[in-house]
């Protein structure tokens, strides 16, 4: 015999997909969509063309931003500018970052 589902029970359990995604992302990485969108969507504007051409964000894990530089020279530059980069992301993208991890892109990936 088929089981009846009460429509009121289903409706009361519905959660907007955006809220579900935010909850899932926070549970997995401690970061919500707005934070991720702020970093990845506003990177070029927040960093300016000179940095954005050589450095790109690759992961936001909680409040740690992982970036990839196209050379060791740019990786060093990012480490020296970390506080400035964190400030720009806070001001331009409303994203709170505690630290930046820098990686150098492999020559195979270029």
C-alpha cells in the first residue's frame, strides 16, 4: 500500500537552496558563498591589474586564503604584501581573511 505524505510536513521542512548551500559550505570549510564570491569574483578589482595578472586565488578555507603566484618572485611579493592584500579584500570584497598561503605555480600548469 502506498504511503501518504502530508504536504504540510514537507512544506515546513523546505529550506531555500541558497541557505542550504551556505550551511553545507560552512560545514565543509567554514566559509559561505558570499565570502567565496567576494574573493574570487572581486579579485581583479581588489588587487589591481599588476597583482591579478601574476597571482590568483585558488582556495578559501575558513579564513585562510590560498593563492598561486606565477613565479617565486611574485610569491615573495605576496608574502610581503599579505597585510595589504588582506586589507584590500576586507575593504573591496567585505571578506575577512586571517592569513594568506602562497604557492608557486608549477611550470607544467602554465
